[in-house]
């Protein structure tokens, strides 16, 4: 039998309730001092960095990443800009195909 992690119901910033789970993380003693943050600031920062990276890698949507980071989707997308994380997660080939399609539409419109 495995360890059971209780689910907690918490109010979100949208006024709805969601079930959350808690995760513990080990880190060197005094690490928060090395990064000049309180434990609370460090926890928030780690959650934000994890959300940004998971979104950047295409593992989660911007909505799920925002939820994980504890902010609205709009705030998360603005934060992506501050951390130079592209909000457009398309492979290069897909972008090229889309641009070709768009250029073709523009050409057709301009020839009419």
C-alpha cells in the first residue's frame, strides 16, 4: 500500500475551488539566503520557474502553467515576456508552413 497524499480544496483567484496536492522539496540549508529571498518568495519563484519551463517545453498549456504559478493566464503570458519565454510554441517547420499559407492568402487578396 502506497502513501496517500490528501487532496486539499482551495479557492483560486477566480473565486472557484480546486483540489490541490502538496509537494515537498529538499534543498540545502540556507539556500534562500544565498538567493536573497524569504522561504515564501523562493517557493513562489520556484513554482513560477517550473511553470514557465513546462510551458516552454510544451508540457502544459498557458492556462495550466498559470494555475500552477498561482496567477491569471494574462499575468502568466505577460510574465513569459519578462522571462523571454515565447508564447508561440510551434516547431520551425509548422511556422514555415503557416507563413507560406498566409503569404498565399495575401497574394490572392492583392491580385483581386
